């Protein structure tokens, strides 16, 4: 397995040139799940990011009976789900589901096409934990029977004929919103989803389902209405670009005092992150489908305050790279992580590199500016890994980030794209 991969970075080189932003991870995964809803035809997805999570999702699609082709050079996936229907295959097995949090996105297609779904190895008493509970509660409100086999660590979902209902989300999660929409599109009657997520990726998934023949209104308003239809048809769709990928590249450009054109990036999708970076001294210019980012290397970055919140607020996925960037800012930055409590593992790793980050509960104070120096550091998760690469690009000497597999989960061909901008990065 790819656990031995590590990234080696030698810092001190400004990034300059052109970077191509990958397709959105958080749009492609639900779309692969949604493609399984089409009983005839072949779905074509373009601008697919070549990342570990996509491989897992396609593996899962094949496992339940779809025919899948991934043309990597064209970044295109073709999915034929016409043969789905054997209830014996309606199982999301532990060896894939455990490595891939998005596996719950396959449940709606299995309910509609096979009448049932079983998710194995999802971790003990998962129905109660806040991360997936509302998915299953939502399925139950549409008429599915949801039960947990805690001895074997399985969740079983049985769907007779699903009917529209009134659904809500406690927190506007994008995965939850997409999943409840996918569960509703083929249910009889009208479904209303309140407190829905506003992310651009959710809008892209709605656009994709609408092309397939779904009737969905209210995307981007927080109040979504779905009129059930009898069937969906396979279509072709180009996935939007990944705003977290573009945010990370913008911050890396800022950290090194460079000038980079991000092809496919959309400044509107950065939400509050754009204003925070502008406050710090980063300059943006949108030129059609290209976002130009620069930072004057002769001036110090300014410190900021940031609070993570659902879109269009400051994205929790960009909080780690922002913390790394603020170690270079002239003064104290304050970061409040209001969404994920586990997001501050990064602080200790940055401190190994010479940063001064204090953490108290869900708040962190970053004392800048500090001179970062290369070190061996641990990527505790995907976002920490990307943030440590950013720190390594700005540090003196050599930084080694491991395990690299976690970075590959979310950023495609990261080292190749950074090397093209003049960075000294290798994936070993």
C-alpha cells in the first residue's frame, strides 16, 4: 500500500509560472455515486482529478456491478451502470469503505437500484456519531429501514419504495446535502431539504443530476425542493475546478513570494479565504478562467484573524495551510476552528520547524514572523500534509513530510505541478 510515500521539499524558491487546477474532489465523488442511478446509457465525467479517493470510489462502483473505464491521460471516467441490480452485490465492503469516507455516497444508488445496501466496517456505533447519523436519519424519513449490526460492525439499509418527505440537516454538510438529494431524486412525490449546504460543489452535483433528468430547485439557497422522477439517463459532464486545490496553490505562492497563474481557478469560489489572503497582502486578478496570484517578496505578510464556517465562510479545509502561512506574518494571528476539533495536530509539527503556535481548545494563536527550518514532520491528515509542504517551501533546508499517501488523497500530481513552478519537491 502507498504508506511508504513521502514528500521531500527544499525551501527558499519562489513559485513562478502556470499551474493547472484539478477537478473538484468534493464534486467528483458524489457524481460517481450519482452515475449509478442511471439504468441505461454510459456516463462520461471529464476533468476528473487523479487522486486516491477517485480510485477508491471507482473500485467501489465496480464492486457493486458497474463497468468503469478511467482514461487518465484525458482525465475522463466512463461509467456504465446498466447492469446494476443484483441485491447480493449491494455491499460496500470494509476493505474499501474503511479507507474512503465518501463510501456513504453510494447508498442512494444501491437503495434505488437494488432495494438495499450494507456498509461494512464503518466503525463502532456509527449511527450515533454526528458525522453520518443524519444521512441515515434522512434515508429513514424517506421510508428506508435502517438498522445496525454492532457485533459485525455493519449498517443495513432496506428500501421498499421510497417516498418524498421533509428532510433537514443539523449542520449544512455538503456530503449530507448531496446524499439526501440523491436519495430523493427517484423517490415518489416531493422532498424538501432544509438547512442545505451552499457549496459550489453541491450546485455542480445538482447541475449534473438535472442533466440526467432530475427535478431539483433551490440549489444555493439552503432550501432545496426535489420532485421525484421515474428514471435518470446517463449524460456527459465536466467537473468544476477544485477550490481547495486553488486555495492551497494561492497560499503556497504567497508563502514563497511568487507569481502564479492558476488555470481553471475561480476567485468567487474561494469565499472568505480570498478576503483573508488579500488582508495578508496577496494580490489577485481574475482573467477569464485564469486566476493570477502574486505576493511581493520584499514585504512581510500581515497577520489575520480567521474563523472557519460553512461556505461561503472560511473553509475548514484551508485552515491548516492558513496556519502555516501565518507563521510568516508580521504579528499575532488568531485562528478559531469551529467545525472540526481534530484540525490542530498541525501546530506541533509546525513548532518542530521553528514556528510558535499556541493551541487552547478550538483556538490557536500563531506568533509571527518566524524563520522556519527544515525538519522531519508527520502528515496527520490530507490538509495537514498540504500545509506542511507549504511550510517546507518557505523553510530553510530540507523538510520531509510523511505519510505522503494522505496528500495524494486530495491533490493530484502535486509534486509535478509544484516542480513546474520552480519548487524543489520530490515524491519518493
